[in-house]
C-alpha cells in the first residue's frame, strides 16, 4: 500500500502498523480564553481543520486502528513546568494562572479538555505531555511499541510548534511519519507553509506530507 504524498508516495507495509496521532486539539489552543488566546493569537483560525481531523478519526475508528490524542498540560503544582516555559511569552495569563476555562495549561482543567468535536471514546488513549514534543516525558513510545506501530499519520496543532517537534522526535526514533497538511494548522500561515515544505525537503528529511483525501483514498 502507498499513500500519494510529497516528496514521493508514502509506503505503508500494513494498516496494522500505522497509528493516527492527533496533537493538542484542546480548548487551551482553539477556544477564546485559553493559552493561545492569552498569547495574543487569533485562535479561531485553528478550527478550519476540525472536519478533516474528524474524517480521519472516523475512518480509524471504523477500521479499529490505533488513535492517540495528546494534550499539552502540567501537574497542578507545576513541578513538570520549567520556570523558563512559565515565564516566557508575556501573555495576559501565564501557565497555572486562572482564566475563563480554569487554570491555563494545567491537566484536568476545563481548558485542557479536547474540543467536543473530537472527544475521545472511553477506550481511546490520551497522552498528557508536559513539553512540545509528544515523546518527551510521556508514555507514547511505550504504547507504540506495545502495538508494533512503525508509521504515524500526524495531525493537530500547532504545525510549527508541537506538531513539528513531535514529527522530528518520531523521526529520530525511527518512525516513518506523514504530516497531514489539511489536518494541521498554525496561528501563522507562513510558519505552517514553511513547516510543510521543510519536513519533506531533501528527499523527505523528516518525512512525508499528504492530504486527508490521500490518506482516506488508501484506507477506504
Ligand atoms: C503551543 C502547541 N503552541 N500545541 N503548543 O504552545 O503547539
């Protein structure tokens, strides 16, 4: 099996070796009153990818293939949040402060929930992550190894921050990654475009880039 992609078709040995990775589609980044908003971003533009992420989620559920969603968040005592991360940004609210959706970027708070449109089913795994990358200080790699996953289809927000960091971490660990270009979004269109171009430049230095339709044409 091959998914049409850049820089060349993405080889998929078996659907059972692939997982859908949905990065940080949480209220903190997508809804007004969260971390993204506090940093001065126009959060509404991230909503454009929701239908495509839903289509991928639906297909993976239909074929009973593994799905992992992440949320960026910290322990209530912020013991896993480096002071450098909390101090950075000069936003109107800092990590741990109380905003309209509870404490900013703290695990379990209302703002830390995945948006209702993509709510995980009870048996689906949510990976809390304290950093930008989904492998740093998380259980993700253990889950992937347990299931024999070698290939990751990566979606979510934001393209050049947590999504790209995760793709690079995965690449260094030997995973074959495809970034789904219309299922990832950024507050900055130019940064998204640059990320899409750089990850698949040089013959796929970090991996592949393809569309939701490309992925679904292969799975359906
Ligand atoms: C950010 C993320 N932008 N999920 N997190 O801080 O990209």
